[in-house]
C-alpha cells in the first residue's frame, strides 16, 4: 500500500509551507470559512509550491459541519441511548436543512478547481464530522453532480458517521431517500478518499477499554493499548475491503480504487 503523511484541514498558507518543509507528502488547505475568492487564491498558492516538488493538494469547498454544531454533549448522550433509526430521524430534523445548505455547489466547484489546480476536492456532500455511529446517509445526487463538474477525485470527510451498506441500513431500520446513498455506493460514483478518523479512534478506545475492564489490576500500559491497536486494525481492514482497496477489487469499485492518489 502506498502511504502518505497528509496534513488534514490545514488552516493557512503558512502552515502548509511549514508542513511541506517538515516532510509531509500530501497537503490540504481548508478555506471553507473564507469567501470563495479568498479560498481560491490561497488554495492556488499552495498548489503552486506543492506541485513544484510533486506533492498533491486537497482543498475544501462547501462546509462539512461537525456534530457539535447541532447537538450539545447532553443531547448527544440522550441521542446515543436511542436506536440508530431514531437518531437519524431526530438528526434529519435538527441538522438536515443546515447540512444541505452547506453542501458544495457544483457550479462553484468547477470555478474552484479551474482556479486552483487542486488534485482532489473535499466537497461537502451531506456528511457530518465526528459522529459516533455509522448511520447517516450521503447525497448521491450531489456527489454525481460534483464529479461531473470537476472530473476530480472527491474526498469524503466525516465518513465515520456514514451508513456503510444497504444491508446495514436495513438491519438498523434506517430508510434512505431516493437521492441518498451509502458509503459503499459513494466510492463507486466518485469518492476516492474516505476520512474515518473518528471511527478508528473509537475502535481503539473500545478495544483498550474492554481489555482494561477484563483486568483492572493490569499495570502494563502495553497490555491495554495493544488490544486497542488490534481493534482499530480490524476496523480499518473492514473499511479497506468495503472501499475496494484491499486487492479484492471488483466491478465499479475498481474505477474508484484506481483513482486513489493518497490515503490517510
Ligand atoms: Zn475533515
């Protein structure tokens, strides 16, 4: 597997230059809080220096929100105690309209890509950063429109919270709208880099926690952390199979997998 050291959500031109100098092999600038012209200007500058030394650049368009934008810590505890199908229904009301409003505009995306020269586009396509369970759908129509408008590999941030397969949705009683899709489907229609940091972090914590609960008298840190590592590894293995990047590539996923330029 080719592996890169990637700067995620780089905050400025300066930080990107510092990371390039420090040895990072893939950069990102997140100018989603800036007006479009400023986002284009800074992303283009970063592309110029990164491309001079052969590094790829990812940039963000639209705004991928985080779950904390919509629910407080107490509300999250309450939500988590409910069945996932219910969580999705509540979130559809609480966050749905805002998530839709923040999605990347395909017309702007074309201008953004042409004006910057970026290698991959972190486009807001309906996901939410930092969700604790995989239950939330992506917007199929927006992924298809953005892919058509840009012809670039798309990056899906906030993928930890995205429902993985139709079978998972059915099992959890989550109903998908006709314009929505699962993570498995998203990698077949243009998502080429999938960010799942929250899920990996939670798998690690759960593995370590379970090991500690089993043996509270344990004093050796390694005996608690290693099961955490193993649990994160198993999750990543499952994701790699789902995304078609484990060598077991079939059908349409082969297209997406062949376009993967870098992975986190
Ligand atoms: Zn992100």
